[in-house]
């Protein structure tokens, strides 16, 4: 039985392996957001009392994986691509935490948003200048903490960290129907462009 396989072709500068193939019958529209980090404000947005954003530690691995799993698995808007998204997230986290593969990657990092001692959100970042997606999976907030501006705070800190790492530009890729594409990624003067999708048939 044939099923439709959607392969994302990223232009310009397509890089194999950045995004997984998406196997689904529905044609998904993806968009790219690009930020000029040289024009980014030098000051971060203030955090509310008892909240903190900082790089994760090895001790955070188990809790962080739970945050990502619950955030995406309990959000029906990601259902069309949940398998591929979760695979991509786990691969990114495997590159960050040494316990997963013996060595951590210097090209990836993760910021954790904490409320007291509890991790309530996170953002995985690629520090490679030529990466097609520097925010994969991007700012993620537990359901009960959403709609309070924490996604904006995580995005601001993420972009600032990328600039401090020496990057002049940052990009993010997402389906055009998710809230991040509609309300979060347009912030901080990003530039929107469409991502070409080429459908093909696979056995």
C-alpha cells in the first residue's frame, strides 16, 4: 500500500538531515522565520519574580524530557506530525546530554525556564551558523503556564544567546498553522518566508 511522503526541501542552502520526512496524507505548509541578530536589542526582557532562565545541567535531563513529551503529546495541534516531531526532539536532546551517547555536542545547547525549582519550559538551540533551524524544537512551555508571555521571554533569551555565540542571523522553521508561527516567531522583527514542500510517493 502506498502512502504519501512529504519531503521538506529547504532553499537556499538545503541541508540533508535537518528535518525528518513527514509521512502523512495532508499537505502541510511550513514557514521560515529569520532574525537579524545584529539588530537585536542588547537588553533582555525582565522575568517575573521567582522565575529564571538559564542553561540546563546534566541533572535536568529526565525532567526536561518529560516537559517536552507532555507539552507536545498533550497538544492536539501537533497530531499530524507528532511522530516526526518527537523523534527530532529526542535526537536533539541526545546531542546535549552525555548520558545518551557518551559525549555532548558543542554545537547544541538548551535553556530551561524555571519556576522555583521546577522546569516549566525550555528551548533547544543549534549554535551552528549555517543551521537551517536554530530553534528546534524552539520555545516550549507546559500547558498550565501558557499565555503568560513565557514563550516570548524564552525566545528573547534564545536569540540573545545565539548572538552572544557569534551568530549574525537565526532561523526557525514551523508549520504555518501552529501558534508559534502565528503569535511568537513574528516577534523581534523576524522576516517570514515560505518553505518549498515537494510531495513524493513511498512504499
